[in-house]
C-alpha cells in the first residue's frame, strides 16, 4: 500500500508544477544588477551595523552644503545628570497585566563621575480602570491594554518624564542628559510633557541633550559622512532634515562625534548647541565616544534575573494572589527549536 501511495504523494507536492519560485522572485523587482560596484556592510543578527570609516562622500547629496563644527571642551564646572530606564512585563491576570520599571540617574562633575541613584523597581498594574485615569486618547488606551510593547512604552515615557521634570525644575546651570531623541510622545502626561521640561530648562538656565545610539534615517548617516574625516570631536547641523521628516521634535538637531575615531551619534539639544556639547565634554567622561553617565544610567536601570525573582516573590507574598500553572506556547508549538 505504501509503495502504491508514494508516487502519488510525491507528485502532488511537486513545486515545479506550481511555479512558486518564479512567483516569489517576481513579487518585487530584485534589481540585483545594481549591487555591482557598491560598498556593502553585512547585517549581523538584525543589529544595526555601521561602516568603521563611513560610507564616503560620493553618494551623499548633503555633503557639499554641510559645515563641520569642531567641539572644544569647555572647562567650566557644571553638573551632568543622565537618565535612563527599562520596563518589563512581570505577570498578567484576566483583567490586566503587571509591569515593573527601573530608572537610573548617574551624575558627573568637572570631568569625573560623581554619584548614581537607582529608582525602583516600581510596580504598575494596568487594567481598564488604570488606563481610564491616564488621560490617554481612547484608541491609544485600547492599544495599551492589548499590546505589551505599548504598555511598557507608556510606563517608560511617564517615568522618565517625571524624573526629567524634577531635575529640570530644581537644577540650575546643569546638563540633563537623556537617552534617545528629544521627541514629544503620545504617552506623555500633560503636566510633564517634553515641551514643559524644555521650558523649565530654559527658565533655570539648564541645557538638555538627547543622545541616540542609532538612527533609522539613512539620510542622517549620509549627511554625517564628513565627520568620519575629522580627527577630533565635531558636529554637523541636521535641523532641516529632522524637522522635514519628524514632527514634535524639541530643540536643535545635530550629528556628533564626541571622540577621535568614535561612532557618530544623533544629538538633540535644548540650549546653545556649541556651548552644550562643549560643557558636556568638559564635565562628563567620554569613553568609546559615549558619555559615561549615560552608560552607567543604562546599567543601573537594567533588570537582572535576581530582580525578577525578588519581584515575583514580593507579589506572591504581598498581594494575596494565586499563581496558576502556565506553559510557554512557543515551546509547546516549536519544541526544542531555538527561536
């Protein structure tokens, strides 16, 4: 019986008769001939990779009009306070989900690390009643309840803005360093919006700098190509590019190199651009082209396996909850396959 069925079985699965390969190949024009002679950087585990010596100037239409400005450290003592945070999903119930957040604040003064603080972990239970009191627009509120990534983003934005607002309202003549771009978020609290934080900075003569480790805008990488040829710290203004592509940005926009042979970063700045970057270099140690305070704030705010275990025990012991047995659905469906 098996001998009789096999020929029919194989014939019914012949891909050659279906033309699937040709159909996939023609679903979009491949244009592989355009690869010839191109400079190329291969991706690694879907991470953002950048060429060490830049892409060069040939394909950059912005290079001709680009001015490179050298950054000179300003030896005027000022406090630098860097803020970062991370959030994780801890558990869920039938009506909502439980999340935790940690915030890190690291400070430097006169070119040396000063001290650091850890805030949290702080727990937040998001349910319909929580979201109802959050002043979110209805459609966005529903997405927060349905999507864990939206929920974690909401908690991170609200927590970071709360810390930034307190620092901006109480410090004077200081630098507030933010991980990421200075862009208003739909998740913000009206009383602690990025715009109001920027206003507080201006009133109290603080400067705020948002530094992004990477950018999805390839045009910015091309515009910043001249920085690879500069031996020391420098920046290029990219306000026209950013403002033309992104709404709700705060401050001026630059691509910066903070050290010789270091990566090029995006920096959004509230305050005088040259003064802010010079004060940053004069007061915050820079290693590998990245401010040490931001690096430390990142490490402080990262959740460890010990944090997760302690939080789980805390919830079980403090809130009269009943833990249900659960399975990992991906492991159930895929078995031992690493995904």
